[in-house]
C-alpha cells in the first residue's frame, strides 16, 4: 500500500526524494531517477516547475550557493539551463511515478506553474524563498489542497504571515518544514533545534518536517535526517540524484539510492527499538523466574527456630519465596528443618 502524508508517523516519515532538476532536462534520466527513488523507499519524487523569466531577474539575481560546485554567474542563467519541461513532460513524469507506486510532486515557482501542476499532485509544496510571495501563496491556497511550507531564511513573523495567508476556508492542513537555505548546509548551520522551536511556536498546523541541504557523510549516512526524525519530523525532503559526483544542480549535497535504502533500514530499526510503549511481561517471563532473588537459608535452621536476618539471605533462585516477602518472613518460626542453601517455601513457615 502506498504511504500517504496522512499516515506518516513517528519514526516512519513521509520521504520526499527531491529530484528537482537533477535530470538536466533529460526525460529518460528523469524517469530513471524516479525508479531509483522508488526502489530506495521514497514516498514521493519531487521536481521543480518554473520558467526562468518568471523566477529571477536577468540583471539582479546574484548566486547564493557554492559556485565551486555550481559555477553559474547568476540565478537567471542557472534556471534558464533547466526550465525545459512543460505540461506534457510533467504528465509523463506523473505517469512514471504512478507506475512505480510513488507520489508525483513538483514545487511551482510562479502562478502559471501552480495552475499547470495542480491536477497532477496530491498536495502542494512551497519553497522557502517564496514564504513572503503573497500572490503565489494565495494562488496555491486557492487549490484547496494540503500545503507543505518550508521555512528557510524566515522569521517567525514571516512564517505567521504566510500561515495566515494560506489558512482560509479552502486549506485545512499546513505542514511546516524546517530548512536552512545554504547549498550545501554545513552541519554546524543545520540548527535542528529550530524544529523543536517550530513545534512550540506554531501549534495550529498539522505537522512538522525537515527539508535538508546537508551533504551526506562520505559513508552515505545522514545524521541530520536521523536527528530530525527522532525529533518528530513526519515529513523528510532531501535532494536525490543518480550520481553524487556530478557538478552543478543539486548533485553535490544530495542522497542517492544507496543512501536512502540505508536510511530506510535504519529507520525501520529505530521503529522496532522504539516499540509501542506497552510493556509485555511475557517477553521477560524467563527473567522473572530465573533472575529474581528468593529467600534462601544462609545456615541450617531447625524446626521451631525463629527466622531472622541472621539465618536467611536474598539470592537468585528459580524457586522459593520471592524476596519482596522478606518482611513477612522475619520473625516467623520454621515448620521443619531447613538446610543451609535451601530456598524457603511456604510450607517451611509456621503461619
């Protein structure tokens, strides 16, 4: 059964593989990456829908990323390289996602893109940089769907204003995603503590998640994602690629199929370890029998002798009176001879 956003839960989040434009405009490659994301355990494959001329100014949109990894001189020139897909292509990608039992998503960056993408997606994702884009917020709210809102580079006041703009009779569910708009994000800038702050400051939303730009470790582990899930993130968004060694786009801080598979296995282990919170004493029945201490004669006790702390000891034994009844036994008389080392039974005691 395909997981949905609504049935995501603690330690079992809804995972979005953010393909973005890592396909470079190649449809066959885009489909291949969808297949890899699905095979690795992603719940959704997400793209980015935009036209450069409606996203960034030609002369006033300087870069804000690591130009050693992405050498584009400005945002407009970068986005112009990858705004190749239109409605036909996105419908084809949606079909590929359906065939691989994974949700199709795409972040719209302009009003026309929001209209085009809406029939294809189960819910909408709004990028951090558009948290103050009132026209786009209103357009997406008009679609009457659940909304994921990234909160990178924003203040609480801006988040509040965005929520107030989005919440209307049409929108009943908003999820806030902690995010840091550094590409890549150094570990010391990830600030996962802010996820806890979001939970405390915005109690009127439906849930919380994390959109990550921290590059995986060289061994493929992703501690930022693990920490976010442990903190209660029920949505995880992470850039996804078929080749982390490629330059440009978002390859250099993305996860790949191997990374995501390992992450899913780790989450499964975490969920097993966390359990249901209900104690099952049947699992520990043998330990109760064999590891609990019993009242044992520390020396020979004759019939009629008083039982006291001088002639009994608490030892582990699989038979006899449990040590929790110690005070009930002290002062009683022995009903028969009790040799040293014998666990006391009820018939050894004069009631």
